[in-house]
C-alpha cells in the first residue's frame, strides 16, 4: 500500500504528466468545459420549471417524485444507453449527465421559492405587483440563498460524475482513471482520483467565496442549511414523504 501511495505522488510530481495534450492542465481544462456545458444546459431546464412550480404550487408532487426518481438512475448505465441511442460523440454523455444534474437544481429552486415567507408575497401582491413582479422582485431575491445551495450541490455532483465521459474515449480527468484501469496502473488511477477530489474542493471554495462576497451573512448561513434541504428533497425517502404530504 505504501508503495502505491509513494508511486502516486511520484506520478503527480513527474513533469511529463503536466505537459502536452494529455497533461494535467489540458485534462483539467476539458473537465471544466464538460462541467460548464452540463451546468449550463441543466440550469436552463431546471430553473424555469422550479420557478414556475415554486410560485404557483402546480405540479409540486410530480416534481418532487421526478427529482427522486432521476437521482436513483445509474450514471454509467444512462451514459451507455444514450451512446447506444445516439452514437459516439460529445452530446450523448452530456445529456446523460444533464438528466442527473437537474434534480438538485430543480429541488433547490422549488424549495427556495416555496419557502419564502407568505407574508412577503402577500404584501407584494397588495402593492399591486403582477405575478411576474412578485416572482422576480419578491420571491426570487429571498429564494436566492436556497437556490445557490442547490447550484453548489449540482456543480460538485457534475465534477465528480463527468469523469465517466472518458469511458467513451473523451477527455477530462477521468481519462486517468480509465487509462489506469486498462493498464493496471494504480498510481495513475489514484492520482486521477486525487486530482478530481482536489478540483471539487477548489471549486466549492470558490463558490463559497462568491457566496460570502455577494450574499449577506444571514443569507449565507441560510444557504448552508438550505443546501442540505435541497439535497434531501432529491432523496427517495424524503421525496416519498413530501409526495404523501402533498396528496393529503
């Protein structure tokens, strides 16, 4: 075991692994590109639906149940299905990852909007605001900490799972995992895992700094609590409880 750990740090310290098209910086850039593309598409899908459901209350049971169901799908199995249906390329794995990323974003948006104090919403309507104005001028600003918590959860999930795109010969840090598996190169596999974990930690620290700078202290603490709430909404057990509550 000690030899594997030592060899892993030797692999990471080797300058040859930090240069060229297959070097760590290039793989890191690819990993971030895939992550950004997945988050962009998933956000464009989940945020509008979450805003609508949270504001109107319509489809709440279906959204919570769908979020729990999507969360239970196996990443590699979904990736294989999309590749079989659409062929080898960039978008099949991207769409597979989008499906798995939508639940935390959708849950965070829905939870944020629906958790806004009803007195605030009623006061906005009493001032003569239209429903769109109520949503974007009253509910959205108050829901932003919860929504940001769901976004952070989604980003970390994508960084961890986007490695599977290397399974169909694409790039990213996952390349080290699959290449190492084929060659039985365990230091390379462990080094790739450490790089992915380090990237996830670094990105989360950047998002935490953004939260600290642009959200109030009260909103930041609320986001930390609500982040777990957004995750819980995608848990099958919690989703079942919410569905039953919505039906009662």
